[in-house]
C-alpha cells in the first residue's frame, strides 16, 4: 500500500475507533444499557465488578483492582465502597493474611455481570445480524491483532 493510501486508511481507522468510543459514551446508550440491566449501578461500577470478576481466585484487594482499572488506590477504594454500598461487592479478610482486606462479587454483582453479558451479546448479535460468520471472525481477528500491536505501547508510550 502506498504511503498516502496507508495514511488515509489509518485516518479512517482512527475515526471509526473514535466514533465507536463516542457511541458507548452517549448518555442515551449508557442510560439504556444501565436501565436494561435492572440492577442499581452505573457503568463505572460495572467496570469495578468486571475488574473484580477478572481477578477471581486471586483474592484481590484495592491495589489489584486499582491496577486493573488503571486508577490510583484512593479512587479504586472509593469505587469499591460504592459497589459494596450497592450490595454488588463484599469485603472480607484474606484467608492467607487476616490483616489484608479482599473483595469479591456478592450474588447481586454476579447477577449484574451475567445480565450485562446477555445484553452485550444481544446488542452485538443485533448489530451484526447481517454479517457472515467469516466477516465476524475477520473483524475479531483484526481487532485482536490491533490490540496486540497497541499493547507494546502500554508502558513506554508511542515513539512518535
């Protein structure tokens, strides 16, 4: 691909990625998703319970949740407290170190993740209903490849 065509393609990619992010940030989309969940939470709290879910089995504390969410400990602690107050997350003592507080999903938090998965699957199924299996597989493969290419900049930042 010649340089100008590659540049155009990258510009188009950036625009599509920005448009997708903007879609998920639209208040109507966010409210609709949260309302459909039927569980008292906002999308930030959903991110918290997703982070805890991803750390399941490792007895995560505030530090691990903070790292997963890419926020500082005080922010993670505040977000976890909101989730605890909503009945989505439970705090307990570590089975390895009684001085350490660990977090886990409460039954309501588990139910929220299950329902969020169902809603996300339904939305994506509907949005891609006219796609072939091959198109869907291609998009998935290419997005995974893009993610892998971007991950090398995670700690170093881009060199451009």
